[in-house]
């Protein structure tokens, strides 16, 4: 059974930090590119961070570049998102996504974790 389980979300004040984790099971994690998406109320889901199966290179949207860091531990089947200098506009549901490329593209999704940045 394929599962992606995010954790680490919560309510923080502007300028604070959070670390999200996403634990994968049921598929070959080490062969997948891992992405973080987020979706704010009334907005489309946005891809903002990506990491290759080998752990690099990484890519970031301009909105999070320099503040967020994506990393992974293939031995633990886990991808992380370190978020610093959080802003109210970072408030969203955060999803991890695994992409497996073979004969066809297969996407796996987590259930999401809420991050709220508010004073």
C-alpha cells in the first residue's frame, strides 16, 4: 500500500521556523523525485520545492528561495522541508509528492499538513 505521511505542520508566528517531514512507504522511494506543493485557500496548488532521487540538485520557487530547504534521507524513506523566516503568505496546506518515471509518470500524494503563519 502506497503511503506518504506528512507531519510537522502547525501554527507559528511570522519569522519563526518549522520543519516538515514526509515518510514514504509502499514504493521505491530512492528512485523517485520528491516535491513539496502547497495550496492556500482560494488558490491553485503550487509546486515550490523539488529534489532529485539522488538528493540533488534541488529547485525552488522564487517565493521560498533562500528561506526553505528541501532534503531527503533515502535510508529513512523520508523527505524534509526546513522552513525559516516564515511569512503570513506561507499559510497553506503543504503536500509532499513522489514522482516515478518509467513507461509512464506515476504520482503519489500525501494527505497534507496545515501550516499557519499568524501573529
